[in-house]
């Protein structure tokens, strides 16, 4: 076919054996056009046998040789007799470079196909159950490691605990304080718009105190820590997995969970309740600003109303929730890091998964706490 670098001549009747004469260049740049033309002509001929004459071939590269061998494999897969004739020495050499046995093997990565709704639901349920088993298994290993560290405190890498306390706690004070202050301002302002219609401005302090201390303070602090520190834990351990540093620890006889995860969990267990108190104080401060500047309340009146609304039980349960959230965030971050297999993309996926899973578990646990505390107190 002029202009394409090659020509095709097909001889033989429809339904009988045909001979295909190829001449010119069969190379990478014209394979797409050649394949389309071959498919059209052979579809019309429906041959019972197939012979390819390569006597007129001027140039053949490895891509063209691969296309010819794939044509041979496809024909034989359809039980159509196939043969090459008049193969030049150069074409024979190029075709000999290709491993024919490798062409018959299935691909390492199978073609993806669109799954139906029920298949997607089943596959999602299977992945969820497998992930749940892995999380529970790691939780058991972590609890055993923590128990051992409680019995042998000198085995804990306390320098790392102080380091993670600074990175997860001290370095997080500005953002936690800012979010708590803004949250207190917003809640106090929005609630005052409704309560002042009934002359109940004083109850803004009670509403904000209960909301911040019992729910918003712990859960917002946990979400911030999950985004800042949980992701960092997953990325750090995931990078160590990629660089085979975790395997090196195993080779040297160290338990990776005790060596890497325990310091992070202990640090989070200490700093998250402290950050929760910090967020509560700034949230109440935001409400105080709105109460004094927008509702004509005195500082003394606002503080007294806040004290009357809160009880010691509320503060204690808030700190207990924060401690549970801390273990969940640090634990799931470390678990996702230990699961990393592959390269940089796997580390990024594990980091994202750690944040999402931690936030999900925090919300589910907070819901469970709300139900239990409702019936306890």
C-alpha cells in the first residue's frame, strides 16, 4: 500500500487456504495501519489455511517481528494451519530474538474488567474483613508489647518517646489552640443568635462548656492528631519498610512493634489528653470573647455559669476518651506503615489510609462512648 512503507497481496479463494505476500517495511511506525488492514482482509477471506510470504520484505524490526509471531499464535489458537515461506536471513535473525514460549504465557497483570454491583459489594466486604483481621492481629501484638514494656520499663526507648511527645504534642499546640478558639467563637456566636431571642444569653456559656468538654474538644483534637501525627507515623514506618530497615531490625533480633510502635503509642497516650484540655480551654476562651463582647456578660458571670454546667465526671470521661483515641490513632498509623509493600506510591497510599481509618475509628468509638455514658450517668 503506497505511502505506508509496505504492501499486501492476498491470493486464494474465500474459505480456502490463502497466501499473504508482505513487501516493503514492517516496522513500529506502520504496525497500527498494518494490523487494521490485515484484520479487514483476513476477516473477508475467512481462510482455512494461512501462508505468509516474506520474500519481498525489505526491512523488519523487532516490533514487526513480534506482530508476525502474534499473528502466527492467533491463527494456531483458532486451529488454522499457518506457515512462513521465503523468509530472508535478516528476518529469520530478528524473529529468532523473540522468545516464542513467553508469548504463550499468561500476562503477569490480568486485564481489568468492570465488576457488577454485587461483585463490587462482595469484593469490598472481603477486603474489609481481611483488613479487620489484620488490624485486630496488630492490636494483639501491640498490647503484648505494651504489657512487656510495663513489666520492663527499661526496655522502652524513652528518648524516642520524648521526641514523639514533642513532635505530636508541643509542635501541635498552635494549630490545636487556633482551631479550639475558632470553634468556640463560632458555636457561641451561632447559639447566641437563637438563645437571645428568648433572653437566655446566659445559657450560651453552659451550651459551649458541655459541647466542648464532652464532645467537640476530644474529637477535634483526635482528628487533628490523626492528620498531623498518625499520617507521619505511617509514612515513617512505611519508608523504613520500603528501605528494608524493618527487615534489618528482625535480622538483628529486635521486635519491630516494640522498637518502632510502642514509643509512638506511649507518646500519643500522654500528649493527646493534654492537647484535649488545651483545646477545651481555648474553646471556652472563644465563647468568653463572644459572651463579653457580644452578649454583655461579665467575665465572672460567664466563668461561674461554665463551672455550674460542668462536673468532674465530664472532664474525666473526656480524658478517658482522648486516651482511647490516642491509642487508636497511633496504632492504626503504625499498622498501616507495617503493611507497606512496594515503593513511594505504596507509602502515600498507606499514609492516606492511616488518616481515613483513624478518623473513622475515632468517630465510631466516640459514638460508642456516647451510648455507654448515656446509660451509665
